[in-house]
């Protein structure tokens, strides 16, 4: 529901920014959730790498989940977020 300009600016920022130095600085409990069926932003180059770069990160992979897994896997996502917050 974002404007076209906002959407393009967001994609530009994400695709042109090197986040690696920031990832190495994260020092709080971190949960990385990704779907291995995402055809827009591939798991092997995003979620998997992020979890490896953040010291002590917990990785949850939703089998066959698409890019919009927050809409398609809402109950599982909510359960995982609540469990992570309670630990």
C-alpha cells in the first residue's frame, strides 16, 4: 500500500546498501525468520547469510514459504515471535 516512489526508493536502498558491517555489530538476541520458497529474495543469499553473520542468531526457516510469509504463515510466525520474546 506504499506509493510507487516509496517502493522504488526502498528497493534501491536495500539493493545498494552493504549491510555486512552493521550485521557484525548486532549484539542482542536476534531471531531471523525466512522462507525457503521465496522467489523474490532468495533464502540462500539473505536469511541464511544474515543468521550466519549475527553472532548467536536463531534461525527459523519456513519450508516452501514465499516472500510474503507473514501473510501466508501468520499463526506460525506469531507463535515463533512470542516464543522468542518469552525466552
